[in-house]
């Protein structure tokens, strides 16, 4: 994808720097500026900082057209990211609350995670999509989701070489399914492309980046943050467990909503597939992945439940943002003007 | 998992997870198509995609006779 537009003075300076590779770039001034921005803005809602984080993480996935690939491991850039991450983590720990769990068997872990996933029973985007959403709102919903779903499963794959034993086998079993079990065209990200195209949307990764508000970016930045830090391998596992446990039932609602709006297979395939797949994945992720990791090393439980609780908290914020906008008859996108060819 | 055959995991308050070498047949002996190698079979009776689980047991507070 192209480097996105800047959203403030930090992203403006940084994106300018990225256009010409400089191994010895001095970013100390920018770091200082970023701290000033964060003195007055909530990092979860800071457009400037979240687009910066998104770009810094994306260098580890697929990079940007015309941007030197060596930036991925440039020490000053990694230093800047680490400083921002300190603040991001502190804020995530705040919204997640102290990890709350009791140590036990893998089944005990699964039971606690299922309880956490079902505790959130506020108004849901899935119910709204199922009953009320217009086609335009359904498109917005897909745009928000696209920044993760078009690289679905990738952030969790960073954890694979960092795990061993039962937890690793469990993660592989889930990821194999996410990536289409080796069948070309069947990756979940590819099913999502079909859904997007069915609604007249561009299915290129990042096509709608300019329309996505900070909180949507924060939800995917959180996954990259957990995934890229071995220290937080438990957190990306806990995130996956919650993600899978809050998927089958909402996806059945999305499928109903899109059918209500007149769409059917192959547009609805993504949702239908997830009803069946995630009823399997949630069992494996809770018991064998998260539970298996904790059984193997109880000291990882804190990280697992931090990731799980942060996943619930961020998901609630992302959902609230969309529902609030739609409730007021407004667009939930950053820039309401998005060209769509229906 | 054992080297051969199939394995069934009994999930408390949840489905049966089935992995390995298996075939699912309906009452007429016809194969039930599935695209995945590990499946979850509904045990609460409320799934809309039986014989597979769709997570509905979580809404029904389904209790099993014994875990
Ligand atoms: Fe998936
Ligand atoms: Fe899944």
C-alpha cells in the first residue's frame, strides 16, 4: 500500500523522514514532540499517534510502496516505536484493568476466558447489523474490519516460533484453518475480499486507511504490539482466545444482516464460514492454546489475561464508536466522504 | 493425540471436538460435507448448523448431565 496521509505534526515529520532512507536519522526531537502530544491526548484516540504506530508496525508486515525496507530494523525508528509503545501499553493496562484469574488446569483457564467473553453484554454492533444497518452502514462496518480482516490471523502468527508444546500445536491448528487449510483462495482474508467486492468496495489492503478513526487503528495496533513482543506472547494468545470466543454468534448475526440487505453467497461466505470455524477455534484457543500455555508455565497467566481483558476493552470502544455515530445518523468513518461504486 | 484414528474431546458445557481420521454420515448414510479437518459437533441441540456447533450453547446456559 501507499504510505498514508499524515494526521498531525508527528506523522507529518515522520512520514517525511521515511521517504529517504537514513540509517543514522536523529528522531530525538520527534520523540519529545510525541510525548507532548500524548500529554494532552488519549493515545487510543490520538489520530496522529495511532497512524504513526500503524505505519511503524506495517513495516514488519508488507511495508509501503517506495519506502525503503531497511527502515524495519532501523535502530532510531525502533527506539521511537518503543517509547510510544510504553505509553500505549500503560493505557491498555488501564482500560483492561488488573488481570483477574485463578491458576488451574487448562479447562479452568478456558472456563474463565469464556466467562470473560460473555460478560460483555452491552449493545452490540452485530445486533445492529443484523436488524437495523443500512447498506451504507454495512459498507462502513466492512471498512473498519478490513484493516485487520485483510490480513486476518497475521498478528497472531508472530507468536508461532515463540511457543512450544501443546500451545503451539493449538495455535497451528487454528492458523492452518485461518489460512484456508492450504487451499488457494480459501484464506479467511480472501473470503473477506469477496465480501468487500460484493458491496462495491475496494479489497486492496489499506484502501480505506484514511477513513479509519484512531480507535479502529488502535485495535489492530494492539494486536501487532502483542504479536511482535515475545514478552507478550501470552497476551496475543489471550487476545486470540477472546477474539474466537466472541465470533460465532456475532458472525451469524452479520450473515443475517447482510441477507436482510439482499446479499447472499459468496458475499456472506465469510460470515457463514466463521460461525462454524470459530465454534471450533474458541474451544482450541481457550483450552489448548491459552490453557496449555498456562499449564506449561503458570507465570504466563498474567500476560494471557492482560491480553484477553484488553481485547474485550478495545472491542467495546470500537463498537461504541460505531454505534454512537450510527445512532446519531452520522458516519462512523473519519472522513464521511468515501467514494463507493455500488 | 494418538498416532492413528480419531480423537474426540468432550468440552464441558460445549461441543465435541472431533479431529483425526473420521467420516460423518447422516441418517441415510450420506456423508455430511465439511471443509475442515477438525470439527465441533453440537451437543446442546440448539445449533442452527447441526450436526456442527455454532456457539449457541453459550446463550442457552446448556448444562450437561456430567462433565
Ligand atoms: Fe478467521
Ligand atoms: Fe477463527
